[in-house]
């Protein structure tokens, strides 16, 4: 199996689905001309391969999503790229009041098979350009929300998302585009709404997704040297939320830490912790802990940015704290 | 147009008028709740426009949508039942007055976020263009929708991609209580000119004028000449919605517009003048419409409310099992019992 980047895995998924289904198109800002295709290179070269099917759009996120919704209603499967998650705010009405509502409010008469691809993340770009809105999207009934952590998951989930008949918000991550992982040459699909063990262990369960899966894996390697074996559940999909593996794991480890990149208050970690204690209270030997981003608009300075975000060392510290507590 | 079709246009306008008057009555009786935006005065717009379209052209409108649904072929029964919030309504009581829909008639819905449906219309047109279906999309909106970002984004995009879409402003000159001169900096047609879009101004109180204008621009779109813009000048006789006491508009202004009533005018200047009908026939039409609407009210009133166990239906096109983990339907258990196992759910 070849090791490829997360970026390349996404591109392969797009290519395969465009080959398979002529109604799949890619619309977004700078997906064609700029730097060969895509602000982060995901669509590079695809415009040449699929003439007329990859198109640059005006900088009008509300229209990128809205035109995508209309096209999906009209029989296409558009993949709409929003340059970064920060700009989805301009299209929030289209995503929440339109994409998410059509199927239910119109009693199944209208379907919206579209994918909204957009990266979360940071990179010394300060407050307006360094955010994570996982929890916001996951809050909305009618959306499906996917946030893959590895190239393998990114490819399999993007293919499924494109084939799905509901609007899927597909959350990539700026810091993951260059990461590498094994991806088979042959075709495979990963179902939406199915979590995955990224590491097996007996001592503490970490429930996480996206970039924090990678940080948690780093933390696990450090902790393993100390003899602590963490189990990592990668949710992969944030809506619908599959907590079955997390529950199974808690049953074994009796300890849970939820690790998320976004702001802690009203974050997805709060929802996961609340649900797990509802369902597995008797299995818990310690209160469920959370590792999350600090609640500040992201500063530009290197040290302040780093202090704001959770990294492997924060996960290690949380595991230490949990293991040291006596109950 | 032959006699039969002209009489049909008349009947549709009367149907909408009577339907709206009776709906207002039902609202007063608390059979209908929420926001109820009536179409009285604007009947010629929907009826004229729909008569100019092919049955598979796509229609997208705002929340003032009863007239559109009726003109596009939804039954008075289904529309009234929807206003009543019943299982037999156009969306089974999901959407209510502002969100009627009938996709089999290519009526893609009423939309209640001002300007929200304009990009959707451009998208439907983009699909028609890409899939080469030959369809045209008609997108109706209020004058108050021409200042929001989606208006400008959708017009720019439609022109840029040469989409087969008609942006039709039902310019009743008010956005709730705010007059055009208070909400817009430039005359309406100048907004279309900003995107170099073909535009016409149309008398919205004249059903034939609306019909002819929509025919012209739909033909343009079908010939590949792209989007167009119609400023259809009209007036609503009632307040913005049933919640509006309508104190801000001048009574004399309302009376002046009523003198140009689209139904009376069409009967007098076309049907009677050309001897296509007798006054007696017009009376019969009125009676048959009244009966149809009365029947719709009885039907709606007798219809059941939607079953509680349909509440989760169609949040997704296929049922998604584990979305119910956090709080379940009807009697929410504090502890979910039905935890799906990995790989088994949709
Ligand atoms: C984005 C948004 N802002 C405000 C409202 C509240 N609102 C509903 S209708 C309306 C007036 C719209 O007027 P117009 O577009 O002229 O349509 P008309 O009611 O005259 O048909 C307003 C302000 C809304 N539904 N959506
Ligand atoms: Mg108006």
C-alpha cells in the first residue's frame, strides 16, 4: 500500500467520484486557476481532467452554497469548496436554513445531495482565520458532519459523502493536508456515522476526531513509554454521532477523556461527556475530563497561538491527572 | 390564447382571491396559526407567469406562496390542509403557509428567509444548463428582497454563467411596512442594469401583460440568451401578514390600486368585452370556486394532524439510526436503550 498525503487522498476521492458520476462537479473560489487548483491544492489538476466540471466562482459564499443546493435539488451532486471554515459564516443561512431544512421541512420531496468541503484550522493567521466550528455544524439536524483524521478515512469518507443523498459538511484540517498515511489503490468506502479505534489500550479512553486524533496518538506514544496504554476512539463523523465504540471502550477502561480542538464551552466535548455519563455512569471510575481549545479569539503571536491550541502534551497532562486521582 | 385558456386564467385568479379571503377567516377562527401572508391584489402575477411556463419549468418563490402553489396546480384541499397543519397538506403539516411545495409540478417551494431562495434558483438553472434539460427557472421575490447580499450574488452569478433563470420581482412597493423609497437607493431596473441583465417593467395588475413578459424572457432563456429580470409592479390589498394591522399605508393609496383590480379588469376588458363569457358565466365561476374552497376547508378541518411517529421522518433521506442517541422521540428516555453497534447503522 502506498503512503500518500491527506491532500492527495482527497483529490483521489474527487477524481474517482467524478469519473464514476457525471453529475459530480466542483465549484468554489480558486479551485481552477489559482496555484494550479485550490487554495490548499486539493483540486489541483482536476479542472484539466474534467473540462467544464471544475469551476471558479465569485467570492460569495452564500451563493456558492446556495447555488450548490439548487443544483443538488435539480439533479446534480455538487461538491462546493469553501476556502476555509471561517468563510462558511457568510453562508450560515444557506447551510442551516436551506441545506439542512429542505428534506424534512418539505417532507422528503426535496433532497440536497451536496458536499460542502472546507478546512478547519490555524497557521499563524490570527482570530478571523484560525477557527474550528465542528460543534456548530454538529448542532444542526439535517446536516451530516464528517471530520476525518487520516488520509485513509479522508478518501473513504469523501467518496461516501459525495454519494450520500443529504448535505454533508466535510471538515478537513489545514494542519492535516500534508500528513501521510497508507491508502490502498483499490476502491473502498467508509460509511458515515461509524467511529473507529485508532489505537487499542486498557487504561484510559480518549474520544476525539480530526487533528486531535493525531495529537492523541502522539500522546499515546509518550504515555506508552510510561506504561500507560490509552485507547483512542476516532469519531470520524460528528453528526450522526456514533458513540458505540466509546461506550464499549469505557466499559473496559472506566476512564474517559474527550479531546477537541474547538472552544470548550458548549463544545462537542460537552455533548459527548454528557451522553457517555448518561449511558455509562456505572462504568466510570473518574469524572469525564475534557481537553479543549482555550476560549480566546486566536492571537497571531507564535507563543500565544500555541498556548491557545491543545497539543499532545495537553493530552498527556490530562491522562496523568486522571491516573493520579484517587476515587 | 383561446377562450378556454383565458377563462381558466380568470378562474385561477378568482380561486386565489376566494382562497385567501377564506384563509383570513380561518386565521381569525384560529384554525390557522403563525404567519399568514395573503396574495390579494397580486393574483395576476402568479397566474400570468405560470401560464407562460412549461409544466417542467422550475418555480421558486418566497413565503407569499399560496397563489403560486394554486396556480402551479396544487389542489385547494392540499394547500388549505397545509395551512391547518394537517397530514394531508402539501408537506404533511411540516412547512405551513410559508413553505408550500409540490415538486411533481416543479414547484420547488416557498422560502421564508428573505432572499434565501435566489441562489437556489440560480442553482436549479445551473443544473438545467449542465444537464441540458431545456428547463427555465422562474424565481419570484418581493421588492424588499433586492437589497440583501444573496440578491446581488445570485444576479451576478446567473449573468456570469449565462443561466436560464428569470428573476421576477413582485414589486408591491412595500417590505412589511417599509416603502420602496425608504429601503432602496436606486430605481428597481437599475439594480438589474448593474449586472447588465436584460430587464423589463411589467404591469402586475394585468394578467396578460405578465404572461407576455414571462413568455418573452423564457424564450430568451431557452435560446441560450441567459438570465433576465422583471420588475412586476403590483400591490397587496391586505397587510403584510395577518399579524399586520396595516396602519402605515394610506387608505386612499389602497383604494386607488383596487380600482385597477386584476380580476375585475380582466373580466371587463378581455372576457366580457370580447364576448367570451356572459355575466352569468362569471357568476357561475365565482360560485364553483366558492364551493371548491368551502370543500377545501371541510377537507382540511376533517384531516388528521400528522402522526407523532413521523416526526423524525426525512430529517435525512434515509433513516439514520444513531441520531436518536441523545434524546429520543415522543417520550424522551434519559438513558438511551438502543445503542447501535459499530457498522450496523445506515
Ligand atoms: C433575512 C430576513 N430578514 C427579515 C425577515 C422578516 N421579513 C419577512 S417578510 C419581510 C418583508 C419582505 O418584503 P418583500 O421582499 O417586499 O416581500 P413581500 O412581503 O412584499 O411579498 C421581512 C422584513 C425575513 N423573513 N428574512
Ligand atoms: Mg414587497
